[in-house]
């Protein structure tokens, strides 16, 4: 009877009940019930912790826009986060140091002659 009961249990519970060699079916049922309750309680605790972390992250997040979460400094020229020289290249005027959306140039990329960078 114990073997039939144990057969339907989850693998981890089955292994624990089998290794303890219960004397009766009643002992096996009680042990399995306790192990399953512990597993359910542990899972509920983990889920609760994740929900708390998600709620905290939601509360701590600013109201609008994306947030930069790394350590690189903000570049004043291109408004991106990086070290060293600014290497952002405008697709409109082909100059380094700003993005196309911030370009003040009245010429388009078709009007400017190709540079050595464009051929490389």
C-alpha cells in the first residue's frame, strides 16, 4: 500500500518518504503531507519576496522615461553615457559628437562629400 501511495508523489517528496522507511501507510501519508506543505510554504515565501521586490522597484522608478542604471558618465555633447571621446556620428552631416535628432546643419548627407570614414 505504501508503494502505491508513494508512486503518485512528486519526485523530491517521494525520495524523502522512501529514504525514511515509514512503518505504516499512515506515517507515509503524514510525512508526505508535511513535506508538501513545507514546499508550498517555501514557494509562497519566494513568490511573496519577488512581489515585494517588484513593488519596491515600481515605487522607486521615476514617473516617466527610461532610466540609466549603469555607472558611465553622461556626455554633454551627445547626451549619451560613455567614457573617453564622444564617438557618436550624425547621419545627417556626418560629424562626430551629436546625434541626427540634435543636428543643426541645414545640409543633408547627400550634399556633403564622402569622408574617409564613410569609405572605410
